[in-house]
């Protein structure tokens, strides 16, 4: 994979898309299905030809690109604080995960099993989502830092919604890993803000 600003922007958009979908479910009890599937699909892409190949095409992560663009604009009063917090937490958790080869091995094996399950059902059956959620619970949730998802209790208490949120957080971790693999670093969110914003804006215009 290359280490261009475009690659880093795409990977960041993947993080922000997962974070935004978590926020949508927590507050509304649902989220855009096409973006939901794009985020979960990224978990099953092992050897992509390029960065965008993890998600499909640019229009598949347009939600994430727009959320990223809003987050990078300090003057934007419509910044989604919750989405930004989730995204930054995912980056932080992935930084911890990269040091735990034991958990990485568990995630890899469990995703391989989930791949077979997905092929059997031919889509995102509730059992598959629950399986992905359990991977997150058994690995990422064991860290001291946990992402506290806020929203409407009547939505968060629905088991199906809780499973979708955990599955999306796992997908967000995958995008955070991708971001690191293409040269992304946390300091860039501050010192490379303008370049990332310009790249995200260009990507949005081209969709």
C-alpha cells in the first residue's frame, strides 16, 4: 500500500464512517444500510490491491468523508462531537491493540470463522452481526479504556442495536489499523489538518 495523503484520508474516512454510524444507531435506533454494510465489509477484506479497495469505491465512504471534513474544520459549528470522540477513541484503542499479538491472533481466527458464516448466510444475518460483536467484546473490550456510547436508552437497550454498535466499533478499529498501515499518525490530525481537509473535500467533490 502507498503512503499518500489520499490513502490516509480514505482510511480516516473509514474510521469516521463507523463512528458516525454508531452515533446514528445510538440516537435513532437505525443507520444508513449501505454505509453499514460498507463498514462491515471492510472486516473481510484481507489483501486489498489499494486502500480504497478495503471499502469498495469512494462513494461507499462518502458519509465518512463528510464527517471527516466537518471534524477537520475548526470553524464548522455543525461538528459532531460524539462522532469525533468515538473516532479518536478508536485510534487510541488500535494503538493499544497493535501491541497485543495474542488478541490480534484471536481476532484473525474469529474473522475467518465469520467469513465462512457470512458465505453461508449470504449477507449480514443477525447471527453474523452478533458474532462480530462478540469478537469486539472478547478482545477490544478487555482494555481499560472503553468507548462509552451515549444515546437514547430505548435504542441502546435493544440487543440487536448493541450488537450492531459493537460490530461497527470493530470495523472502526480495522480502519484505524489501515490508517496506521498507510502512514497515518495522530499528530497528523493537528499538523496535517489542512492537507487532509483539502484531500477530503476533493474526494467529496469527485463523488
